[in-house]
């Protein structure tokens, strides 16, 4: 099984994925917990490039998209595909839906660019995707409490509203894969919603 976790900043993806990891391990499954962008040493270096705030040079939207897919290609080849091939469950904190939501819906890049990348460089798609949905301000206030904001977190509310609308669009397009979780609830309740779907 390949499960991804999606949603805007601070909604609780990382909190939920850790709980699901423990839950599945307790059930005796072999589970790989990983994240995007990142998940391998090289892809984590690309992540640093993507998240760091550089006041001297703005990153172009195309560069952002391509770096996401460079990291993803490495991650798929080194981590995700080998794990799935030996029957492990892969839990991934963000995957291709985030590229649609952030780079297309958020930044305004064409779906055509994304489709070319998905068709050529994404060999495996999650069978289940948990979309943690909550009002933008709620997630941002949770994220703010964690400390310094990265390049994405510094974006304005209007940008994240577009990202959230992008997730909504994906949700409507693929209701069998995407499961919407009410992320305004407390961590335990969000976990129970996810487990109900897994059962
Ligand atoms: N359901 C929840 N209710 C209240 N607080 C929560 C909930 N889930 C997570 N938190 C807290 O909110 C903060 C952000 O949570 P978390 O890091 O899991 O979000 P995230 O979606 O992974 O964020 P990011 O997009 O920045 O990676 C953390 O301090 C976490 O403890
Ligand atoms: Mg996180």
C-alpha cells in the first residue's frame, strides 16, 4: 500500500503520519515513513534549496516545479519503488497532489506542464491520499507557533486559498483515492477519521 498525506501548511500532516506509522507497525506491517520534497540525502538537499529563503535571487516558478520533480524522481527510484516491490507500506508526507495544488493552482503554472512530468516521471501513484483540510488561518497559526517560516510558509493567505482550492479540485476529480479529513479536530480525532478509512 502507498498512502500519501496532503494539505496546506500546519494542518497536521506530519502529526498524523507519525500516528499512522505507529498504528501500522503495531499491526505487524513493514512500513516506510518518508516525505517530499526529500526522502533521500540528495532529495533532501533539493528540499533545502526549495524551502530556503534567498533574498538575493527569486526562484522562478518553473525552477520550483522542476526541482520538485528532480527530488521526486530520486525519491521514487531510491525509496518508494524498492519498498513497494518488496511489499512494504509506504507513507509519504506530500506527493504529486502537492505539485498540482502549489505549483499549478497556487503559482499558476499550466496543468499541461505538470501532466508531462507526471506521465513521464511518476511510475507509482498512492492508492489512498488523506487530504487534511482546515481553514488557512488555522494551519498558519499552528505553523507559526513552530518558529521561523520557510519560503512557502511566508506566502500570503491568498496563495494558500488557491492551494486549498487546488486540493478541492483534486478531491472532486478522484473521490475514490482522495479522502478528506476534517483537520480542525484534535490530533486524536483526525487519526480516528483516517483509521476508519483504512479499516
Ligand atoms: N489536529 C491538531 N490540532 C491542534 N494542533 C495540531 C493538530 N495537528 C497538529 N497540530 C500541531 O500543529 C503544528 C503543525 O502540525 P504538523 O507539523 O503536523 O503540520 P504539517 O501539516 O505537517 O505542517 P507543514 O505543512 O508545515 O509540514 C504542530 O505544532 C502540531 O503539534
Ligand atoms: Mg509537516
